[in-house]
């Protein structure tokens, strides 16, 4: 949610508007620089959340032609392993919230 600027504000009310939050698929596409088909084929459902296997990210780090994207994917992988160490081989959807 985001705060709104209202010219006729009432002090006893709260105003908000839902923010357009990108999906896990869109976030991964942005971070990895890969196509929607590539990302969609690798997203897995694990319990209540979505994730991407560490192996797919490792392979991407080793082969991606864009150095900046390699570093971004590497950072995503490290954050995922540190923040969710029990996810065992998967990078959880919540980790992508650490990226703009």
C-alpha cells in the first residue's frame, strides 16, 4: 500500500491505495534478464510459496552473457541461501522482495 496525497483530508480517516506489486514471475524476469517462458518453466510450488531451484540459478550464473545480470542472480542466490537456509536447494519467492 502507498500513502496518498488528499487535498481535503479528514484527520479521523486513513487513506490508502493498493500498489501494483509485480508478480514473482515478473520480478525473476527483471532480475535474471530471461524470457517469460524460461522463468515460468523453472518456477516451482513448494508448500504455500513459489520458488526457483538453486541449480537453475547456478547454471544461469555460469552461462549468462550479461555480467550485471550474473551479479544480480548471484546476489539473489546468496540472499536466498542466507535468509531461507532450510529451503534446501530452492530460492523462495520472498527473497525477490529484497530487489527493486
